[in-house]
């Protein structure tokens, strides 16, 4: 259920240009996962139904960057980092609604368990080449999340080049089509990382900075909203409206007050 105040706030959603939503694992069923970066399938379904019901377009990242001005108003790019096998059910759910999304894949461990640690993460493997091919055939955008999921700013130039180039080459080999989308592991990046991503042939890169996606006017510094295990459909609606992860009621009340002040000219 979405409360009336969140719905009221959502009425202004889309006024500031596209948003990007960041997901990781989507666990089966209704139980709230422990890992903050996972959402239950039931929560994900409710969020996608909300987008569908409220007239949101869901271009892929590749589509958005190819023609940024063709996606005004309510446009949300749905993204998934890491490429967990539990995303396949989420992909089917999107397909059933005519929606699309972008996935960022760690290419060094396709079909295996992730080899980087993250406390509390569900015990899932990474999707294999055949699964990625099926998703690309269904119109999903398959992008890179490097070869090894390392923190990029700490890498030397040669490693930075191989992590970005080799993962793109691997994905293009698997998919037989161009790969242009990228997301920085851990959202960690700087100007040198952005230059390496550009030099490797990508058209843009996602960060984990919060805000309207195109706010910085830089395709290699796209902003995303994080969807957590704790998000309800109501807080999801408020994120879409505010372009912020901080949609707890105190912050929301401040935002409402400034809207009201602007309306009466104070
Ligand atoms: Zn990641």
C-alpha cells in the first residue's frame, strides 16, 4: 500500500529528468532479505507494478545515452549490479510487463560464486554466458562491472585498462553485439577511472552518487537511487519524486515545507 502523502509527492515525479534505480540481488518470495542491497521478489514486483501503473518508461542505459532528450518526464532506468542468478526471475517479471533493464556483469567469474566478499550477501552464483545471451536476445542491456570487481581508484593504469577492456571484449564475445554500458564496482571512481572507461569504448558509466541521473551532464558520472531491502512501495515512490535516498519522514517534511513555501511565494 502507498499512503496518500507519498502519492501526492509522487505527482511531481519526473519533473527533473530521468532517474536510475540500483538493484543487486532479488531474493525469492516475500521475506525481507538481511542484506541491505537485496530486495524480495514480492517487493520488486510491487515496485515494478508501481512504475507501470504510474506511466514510467523504462529505457535501458544504452537507450537513454543514445538519445537523452527523448526520455523526458517519468523515465526510470532499472539497473542491476554484479549479475546474480536470482536476477533471472526479476528479468522474467520485467519482460511480462514489457519493461527493460540494464545489467552490469563481473566477467571474471561468469557462472561461478562471486569471489569478492560482502558480509550478509545471499548465497547466490553469478549468471553464466547462456543466461546473459538469452537476456540480451530479450532486449535487455548487458553492460560491464569489470573483470574482478576491484576498487578502481586503487588500480595502476595497466590494470585499469585491462579490467575495463577485457570485460567488454568478453561480453561482446559472449553476446555477439556491442557493449556500451558500465558501472563502477562499489561506486568507487575518479577522473582517471572515468577516462579509462571511456578509452575502453563504453558510452557511459554509473556511479552510486544519488540524484537525478543526468544532473552532472557527464555520461561517465551518472547518478543512481539505491533501492534497499527496507524500501516499501511508499518510500520507493518518494525516492522517485525526490531524487534522493533520504526519504524518511523528517527529510520528506522539510521537502514538503519548501514546496509549500515556493507555492505561496515565501
Ligand atoms: Zn558490484
